[in-house]
């Protein structure tokens, strides 16, 4: 997924001067797991650079097959403080505000294996940027969320 990043023709010149994009990208991966039943879990990355472009996010959901119900919800976050609990991650900024289902937060994934891809091109500035993921597993068996954040630091 990491690649050579080139400027876009439609990108505004002022934005390019203020936030120049580096030439290379890299991928940061974060995993969260939760046991079967109604359970939650979270994961977060190490602290990253001050100024960065979030180019894209790939998310893979994996639920152990064979259960009576294969469904989970996930949310993606960005923050700067190291988290000690799931609540710390949930207090960070949501990267994508997914449509709400009454009583539930996050993107829903049904089935044993699902994959999502989001193109972002979003600039973040701040000391020690971090990414996080929260899973809410309502499956009868163990579930995992793997989030791959493609970034370009400057």
C-alpha cells in the first residue's frame, strides 16, 4: 500500500506552500480484538510525527466463522495523548463520523470477513499524532478489526 506520493493538479497552491507533502508514504497498522458475546476492545498506534497527511485507511474485519451471529461495529480515531483505557481513545477525534444506528456507534460489519477502504487526503498537525480503533463485537465468537493507516509525514 505504501507508494510514491505525487502532487495533485487541482491542489491549491497556498495549501501546497503551507503544508508541503513529502514524497514517500508508509503504513501504520492497528489491531483491536474482542471476545464473543457483547464485548468491546481497542488498539492504538505509537506516537507519530507532528505534521502528516493521512492518505487512506484500509480496514479488515475478521470474525471467527461458525457462530450464530457474525456482526461487529468499529470506529476510527486520531489523538495525541497515549491512551490507558478504551475511554481515552473514544475521547479522541473521530476520523470518520459513520452514520448512526440508534443505540450503537460505529460502522457495522456483517459476515465473517469484510474489508473497507477509505481515501482521506487529510492533513493533521500536533505533537505525537496517534491512530486508534475501537471494536464492539456482538458476534457469538471472537472478532478482530485490523486498521491500516497510510500516512505521509512532513
